[in-house]
C-alpha cells in the first residue's frame, strides 16, 4: 500500500506542537505571550542604546479572550521586515552570533499563531523607526504556506520610536497574572536599567525598576568559534567560498583562527591547506568537521559578544527587589561549551524571610531572561544541591537567595519552552566553582557576625521567632509582612543594651 | 454567632499593633493580665474568681520572651483563620497544627497555656474563636435549640432526639433555646447515672434537662448550663459522687475555677449541689469506701479555699472529715435500679 507523505509548513508544525513552545494551556499561553513580546522589546531597546521603558497591558475581554499589548521605546522594526517578523515562522534578526534574549524569532510568531487560531484575530503592530512616520499593521499568518497576510497597513505617527504589539488570545488572565508579575519582577533583576509598567484591566498594577541608569555593555557581533561549527555550517561556508583556499575560508569565517592555527589544524585533519573550496570532497569536508571538534589548539572563544549583568548592576537590582542585607557577586568565564562562549555570574544574598529552608532559594536566568518553570531539571539546581550549605552557616540562620545568570551565544535549553538549562558539563563545572566561592563569602560574613557580640545560634533562634511574629502579625492585620532585618541586626550588633536577660 | 465580628476585630487589632510597632522599628510588647495564683482573687460580688490588677509584660526584644510571643501571635492568627473559615478546632488539634506553621511547642500543656494567654489578653474565651477541648459531655431534655452555626443556621434540634443524649459541642454551645417544657437543669457526674435517668424517664418526672458532666465539665458544658439557666430561668442542681472531688465539680460550676479566672460568663452562683453529701451517706446508709490520703489532703485544702468559706460548705467538709468515708452516685443501686429516682432525687428535688 502506498503511504501518503505530506509535508507540513513550520507554522503548522509549531501549532501542532504548541505545548513545546509554552502554549500548552490557557494560563501558560498568556504568560508565554507576555514573555515573548517583552523579550523582543528589551532586545530592541538594547539595540537602540536607550533606557528601556516597557508597558505591558493585559485586558480581560469576553469569553476567556485576553488582549496582550506590549509597548517599548526600542529601535522599531524596519517596515520592510514587519510582516515577516510576525507572520512567518523561523524568520528573525537573531541568527547572528551574539547574546540575545530571543533565539530564533520563533516565540512572538508562535504567540501570533496561537492568537489567530484561538480568537481569529489579527495581530496589531504599530512601529516607528525614526522620530515620525510610524506604520500600523494588522497581520495574519497563512498557516499552510507559512507566509504573512497583511490585512491593513497605514501610516500612523507614534509618540517616539519603538513598537507596540497587541495580540488577542484565548487565555486565563486571572491565573496567569501572578506568574507574569513575578516574571517581570525577575526580569528587572537582570535588566536593572529597564522600567516596566504592568497594567491589568487598565489599572496600573505594578511599576518595576529602574534600579540603575547604567547601560549594559552592548554585545559585539562576532564570528563563530570553530568548535561551534557543525557539518551543515561548514558545508554552507565552503559552498559560499568556492574559489578560496580552505585555509583562508577557515581564517575568514572563524574567530581564534589565524594562519598559524589554520595550518596546524589542517595538518591535524591531514588536508592540503591550499586546496580550494570546490575541490573538497564530501569525505574531506566531514574529516575537517571532525577535526574542528578534536583539535585542541584553539584559543578560548572571545567573550565580547556576551553581555553579563555586571557586578554593580546585579548587586543593585537584587538589593532593590529583595529585602537583603548581605550580598556578594561572583563571575566565571568566559569559557566555552562546544565552541559557544559563556559567562556564569551570580549573586548570593541573605536577609529577611519567614519561609526558611536549609537550601537557598534559587533564581535562574539565561541571557537576561528569568526562568520560572521546570527548576528541578536545571543544571543550576543540580549544582545548588551538590553544595553542603550547612557548612556555610546557612541552616536556620537567614534566608539565603542565589541568583545565577548564564550568558552565552547559545543557551542549551532542555526544551523549546525555554525554561530549564541542560546539564552541560562545562557550565556545571563553572557554576559549581562560582557558587562555592560565593558560599564561602557568606560563611565568612556569618562567622564574623557570630564573633561580634552574641553567639550565632542565639541570634538565629531569636531571628526565627521574631520573623514568625512579623509573619503572623501581618496575617492577623491582613497587611504585608513588615521588614524585621534591621530590628534584629540592631539588637545583636549594638552590644551592650542588655536585652538578653 | 453574633460576637464573631467583634472577636475578629480584637484579633485584627492585635495584629495591627504588632505590625505597626515593627514598622516603627520598635519591638512589639504586650501587657497580659497575670494569671499566677498571686493575682487571682475571689470576687464575692460576682461570686467567682477574677484576676487582680497585676499585669505581665511580654517583650519581643527579650530572648526569654520572643518564643512565647511568637507562639501567642500564631495562636491568634490560627484563631482568626478558624473564624474566617467558620471552622472549629480542639486544643489538641491546635497543638498539632502548630508544626505546619513552623511554630514549636514543647508539649500540649505549653500550647494550652498560650491559648490561655490569648484569652486573658483579649478578654475572650477560646470558645469564642473556635477552640474547644477534646472531650464532650452530653445533654438530654425537653428543650428545643436553634443552631446559629453556618450550615445549620436556623435548624432546630430537640434535645431528646437521641436516647443516648446529645454531645455538647461548639454548635450546641452557641445555639439558642427556642422552646422548653423543662423546669430545672440536673447535672450528674457520671455516664451511668445519666443513662439511668434517661431510661427511667426521670427527665419527664422532674421536668429536667439532664447534663452529663463526666468529671470536671468542659467549659462549653458550663456555658450551655449557664445559658439554660439565664434564658429559660431554670434552677441548676448538681448531683455528683460523695467525695471532695465530686463536691469540687459542683463548686467550680457555681463559682468558677482558678484556671479560668480570666473568663467571665461561666459561673452559676445560685446553682445548688444536692449531693451526695456526707449526711446522705449516713441517712441513706450508702455502701462506701474509706477515704485515702489524697482525699483527706484535698479536704484540708478545700477547707482553706476562699470559695468554701460559707457555713454550708464548711459543714460538708467537716462532715466528710468526721466520716472519713466516701460514696459514689451508683451506691444507691444497692436498693434497686429505680431507688435513686423514686426516693433520693424525689426527696432532693421536692
């Protein structure tokens, strides 16, 4: 019997597998739509060199329909690319090698697609690249052919450059809103120069940031590291440079490869360095590809394409968002995993909390995006659990928070939902060294505190009870839990007010 | 429950006071009426024990106080949660619940003490915020009560509905009497006697609401007795074993206990102990046991207790001391099953 083979378009494929992209249920759909749009907005602002100001507007419409609007003051989208950016899967500006929040220009289109299928609404895009002359569009996706359909396109001035996108989707706003608020709050931890306004049903619900005016370093576009090249990439590079020698192809296409290194590599691959592109056989190309992986003569990848948060900004944002007293910052890298440069940086903080646990609370970030789901499978969670925190006076003392941020040209996500980082040995090793170092700092500070005045144990017990007073007092008064850290540390640092009787 | 909004207010105010103080960067402090025996005085006017004027300061900045301070605030928040959810709990349940909130008590005695702290601080009985003791006593009689608890609001129950008597729980304690054929309340110490009085239809004969005390009765039982006494104007008679312990059960119902000196609205000053008195033991020639050392010691204590200063009480005490014997309620059974109803109670309640 003859089987019927059908090819499906990427749009159709992603709709069928929407759970992989984070659109599996009504709550997640709202959350993921906000997330994708906010990430695009922040990337656009970073490119513009302006301090980002993002407005997120969520409105409950009839029949579980939610409209999600995200406005930014970024670069705007070049008008010739608008329709494809939102109306075609796997189209985007993010294929170059530098750190970006989004990866393949997939997410926002996924949201558009999901919205279109659940509500039959077009996406509304209003963008402006200069000081005037913006454009407003209504777009749909031709799912079968993966091409955009422009319903309308009109010139419309916007108050300054930037982009406003409105997507109507079927979703559950009530259940998603806490998650979204948490997501935005965490976003400002790693993007502390951004200001984010959240409005729910036209009521201003939260204003977050800006914690610092300091702009992050702009990541520089760089050539890929040779170890990051797979066979497909290599074939493409050779096809594009048919007339050049294999040596110059290597030198021109990759970083950390000069004439000298290229010569050594080709000797390692047993290839004639003068051979030109077109004359390479299939077998030779795959030998070269294998040699790129096995050759150990490359220098580490260049980290200038990365943009970590940085010591000052990271410490400032953590202190702005969490009631913490002790805070320390550490950073490892740049290192590489399979040729992709990465930096792991982290802040370890301790302070007031009523929900004490023996293990620190972990907050994970990748390329300035907070990861809120699937923590248990994450490489950072594994590292956190490897450390014996009781050695560093964590137990029962103060609540300890760990913030870890991975910057890389490529984040090894476990799944398309982009919520947890795979167990890559190189990343794991650097993260472990980083957290151990931070934990030692914490231990030192806790011991110093203990030497001064009264025993740590007494203080821990006191603090524990006192935080319960604040917690249950607040639950009685139906108010927020008042901060207790200052009172407690004041009592134990002021040495001779004789309160311990 | 009419007073529930009020009770809730008091708890919320307590929380606000604590939170405000922390926000002002001051350690919260609470003044709690002192419940130690030095501060308990018998108020002849009210006919019950009351707390004196001494207060103790609980200061959360003191290492010695901070733990019990936290426990107290937790009990208050637990109480408020109970009120908000219209639920009830028991002292034991409260003790076990504490662990889920990260609050630790050494034993239930400690958590009971903290509950009493909250009572004296707030001036409310724990029953007001839904915390009841584990044990139940029972009631039986010709009274119809109307529930006020959610779920049963407005439903009525005839207290003769079960031949075993009806357990006195939170719901019955807060119910309102609506109809009654009864003329007296008769409280008896042990379950055997309670069952006997139901079976022999003594409740019909004496037009009595029967209460099974089961030793020292829970406060909810005392509440219900007081309610029946106040609302239906029923005189209260107490029938216990003939020993210092039984006598004291009656005394607590009449004038209150030192443990609950901070609580009002439990005592029934004009309730009467009908026996078994020392005279009854002699008059009815009841089979009896010799008193042991503990019994004698208890009599000595009671002789000095300010609640027993009345001549009638002193007479009972010296009667027991002279007799050095004690008799249980069931002792009347030597004269046959119905003797206690036909003869003894008929005499006493005539």
